[in-house]
C-alpha cells in the first residue's frame, strides 16, 4: 500500500512569492491534516479535513494561507505571499480513524 | 491553555532501557499517542493508549494513567537506530491532536 505522497520535497522561493504544496493521502483515509513543523518543535496543526470538509482551520493564517481538498482525496496548501517566517517543513498526514496518523515525507520550504 | 510536557533530551547507552515521560493538560481526553521522528524524516506512529495501563509492542511499551494525566514511553534493548525524537500527542475532546515539543533521544555506544 502506498503511503502519503507529498510534493515537492524541497522548495526555495523569494519572499512575497506564492507557493503551493500537494498531498495525496492513503486511499480510503477520510481524515487529512496539514501540519507545519519548525526545527526542534512538534508539528503544529494548520487544518484538518474530514472528507472534503475543513472541520478545524482555527490555526490557519487565513490572510495568506489557503487549502482545499478536491473530491475528498488530494489536497493542496497554498501560501500567498510567502514571508520569511513561513520557512518550515510542511507535513501532510492522513488517518483512517482518530487514533493514528500516517505522515508524508514533508515539503521543506525555505523563504529567502 | 492546552499543553504537553516532555523532557527536551534524554541520553542512554546502547542495550539499556530508557523511559520518556509525558504529562498533559488538555480540554478533554480520548487518548495518548507516541510518534518517532528521525532527523529529516516524517513522524511515524508507535503506540496509542486510551485506557490506563501498559501496552507492549516489541521493544517499545507505552503506559497511561488518566487520573495523573501522565504517560510514558519505555524503550528496551536500545539500538543505535532508536536515536530520534519522540513526540507524545493527546487527542482532545474536539478530536484535535495536541503535540508535545518532542524528546531527543541520544544513544551512546
């Protein structure tokens, strides 16, 4: 069974530029998460989807971040415009139930 | 506010046993999870405790005491490949996963 797939693995952009991340969750997993992780810290939830519905986006900076989950499967996370402080690893995870999440390898974003 | 406390770093010797503690303060509780993350890698699920007691999975065990808002991860027969960061995470009453800051486990030969 394929795991959670994310692309790209690495991205370097200049500040004020837009950037998008893509996630393909494990087939059959209804719950999808986007996390941001800074070095030496735990993952910070940005948004959680149940199928195509965003059920928790309270931590998503909505002035510059947006997300969507197409047909309840793939998801994209966008930042526009990016700021220096957005440099982090962006992790996507999916879950068949609430007790465990399966993570992708993440996208390491560097904003210069 | 909601918070999880775990030591920032633990050092142990190869072949030994190490315990990583986690205390939590959250709005509601459904369960305590543990994840392992190697440098540059993604977090991987290790264990989940919803009820009090010890859960054993090979060399790893996880314990939960809901009355004390406390749990721990026990790693036995430590191997060099166990060097990683370990995160505890609590599922609160809103089904939100609250994460600790992680414990870096350093294993010496």
